[in-house]
C-alpha cells in the first residue's frame, strides 16, 4: 500500500518543507489540488451536501507545476501528482509543456492526475467549452502521451509538431472522478484511478466493482493498474492491508487532520510544525508497519 500525502489547502510557503518531511517520513507521493481562482460559484460543488466549497477566498491554490518544480528541487525520491489537474480547462499545448517540463526537472517523478473538473466558471473564464470537457479530455490524453514520448503529431489545421524537453520514461496517467464516465475513462486510457473524495468502505466497494467491470471490458483485467483511494478510516496498518486485499494500491493521508489536542496545543493549528510532527508520528505508527 503506497502512502500519498494529501497536502491540498496548505499555505504555499509550506510546500517545500512538507516535501522534505514527506520524503523523510517514507511517503510515496505528495499530491496537491488545482483551481484557477475563487469566486461566488454558481456551479454546485459536488463533494459537499450544501453544494458549497469547503474553502474560501483566503485558501491557497498555488500553480501545480510551479510548486512541483520547487518541491522536486529539494527531494530525490518523492513523487508528485495533482489530485486532480483540470486539463480540459487549458489548451493541449500548455498542458503538454507544463507536465513534460515538470517531469524532466523532477527526474521523472511526476504522475499526471487528471480530471474533467466541476467548476463551469473556470471554463467560461478561459474560453473552453464546459459541456464538451469529457470528450476533449478523451481526445487529449493519447496526444499528450505521444508528445511526452517525443513523437511528432499531426493535428487538424496545424503542421506536424513535437515538443521538447520530454522525459526519458513514461509519465503515468491517473484519471480522477467516480462517475461512470470517469471510471470508464480511467479503465480505457489511464495507468490508474485516483479518488477525489474520501470514501467509506460502503462507498468504495461499488466504485471498485464498476472500475473492474470497465477494466475487464477493455481487456485489462489482471494487468498492472493503480487504485489510489482516500479512505474514511482511522489510520492503522492492518486496516490498510485489508483494503490492499481489495485491490487498492494506495491511499491519501493528511495526518494533521487527526492531530491530538496535545499536538494542537503544542504546535498550534494548521502550522507547518503541527503538520510535520503529525507526519512523523504517522510514519512511526503506520508507514513503518506496512
């Protein structure tokens, strides 16, 4: 079971030190989320009962690839992934060049966590069609893979083209979302699936069943395929082993969410010191026992 550090909602100035600590504590991947701006969104947020986001205008949403570049400069083995990057709100070439450059600078420690997004306002602001975002992502992913492999591609209305730099190895693609379309996309086009909500066992089981059905339909049953599922469970090595038996290959943890009152009193709330202290405790109590 791989442990991913869910560092979303952290202040931008904390990410470099969080990356150092995550590598030292044995986390496999550090993940952060993607939004372009905050507004009084009319689009309902799909992951809360109220339909309102869990953050406000003060919450930091640093650029994913700039932040990954900074974190990769102070680490050597830790991997990085957005959970998830909203590729269809950008043009193909911006996405291709940002991800490829980050992969090269990090010495191939990037996983491309990608999804279609839920926020219509971001698509309107960037001039991209919200309603065709799923189809466009389906079309983008094979072209991105070709560009990242250093291949020349031909697109309608453009001369044959390629990009540089490109990484020496393949960039893994993990598709996010648990709709039928997202799970079908992951099984058909992805190297893995990444959940973008926190799942109870009862919520996760039907998602896994649907994902397996689509993998089977695409002739991929039994082939390597990552399943990264944030879990609504108390952290314990035995618990994570039980989910591993279901085919889950990794999960997200943000140990400071479960900080003790004593830790909060000693280090403060949402401070870098609190986050690192709880990560170190998590490493001793959980990661070392897996």
